[in-house]
């Protein structure tokens, strides 16, 4: 069978910016219902040091226990989304599916029990009871995909038909994250995603 036998659709994501040791440069890679993310290609330029970047995956998931209105910032969860030994915590990333089907990403600003998950970024659409909440954890958590560039100040890139690596399950989102303790991850040029039905 050919490399594209499971291919459903293709999308590209990207951004340009400079990361520091305290501000990560991120690219949101939303999931799609019934489809798994396959990272087909990516390229970015490293700054003064070749520091590893991460494709952050879902470490676990749960559902929403109470409705959230558009513009809201507090979630009530039906259960702990994180894996055993790595509970959802302040500064973790999460992604929640909104009623319009979009994936809303945010850093967690505070956790006061499962009924008090406060987001740093307000939701942009209403969210009904039962919608899925994905725990993307923090950069460095076990389960994320690391990739280290080899050369500074040039475009570091990888590409494999059929996918370099894959999301944890169908519908699950990812988050590309890069930071630098030196002169910065200068820019992310592109990430190409195949959404596959396997």
C-alpha cells in the first residue's frame, strides 16, 4: 500500500517570532474528529544554540462537567485528565473542544480542585457539558516528542511521506513548543500535517 492510503486531509501551520528562556514559541496543531495527526514535515531556524524543541502530545483527557460561556475562563472537569503521578497543574497547557468544533488552547493559571481550573486565555465560544478537555502537560513531561536541531542559523528540517511521528489517538491535538536559554529560537517556518484515518 502507498504512503497516502490513510490520508484524509493536509494542513500547514506556522509562525514567526523569537523565543526566550521564559517565553516559549508555540504553534497550535488542532486535532480533527475521527482523524489522527501525522507530522509530515517541519522546518525551523535555531538561534545561538541547538536546543531541543518538543511536539507536545495529549497526556490524558477528560470531559467538561459544567457549561462554559464564551469569554469564560474557569472549567469544571469530570475527572483528572493527567496520567498517574502527573496531575493537571498550574502552567500546564490544555486544549478543549469548543461548541463550534475549534480547539481552544490555554496555559492553566490556577488549579483549585477539578471544579476550579482557571485558564490564562478565555474561551472564544461556548462549551457544552461533555466536551473533551485534553491535558498537554508541560514541556519536558514524559510522553512528548523531542527533536534536536543540528545547526544554528540555518533552516533545520525533516520530511517523511506518511509521517515522521503521530498523535496519540484520533482527535487528539498537539502543540509545538520551543524556547532557548541563549539567543533564541529565531523562527518556526512551517509544520505540515497529514490527518489520517488510522
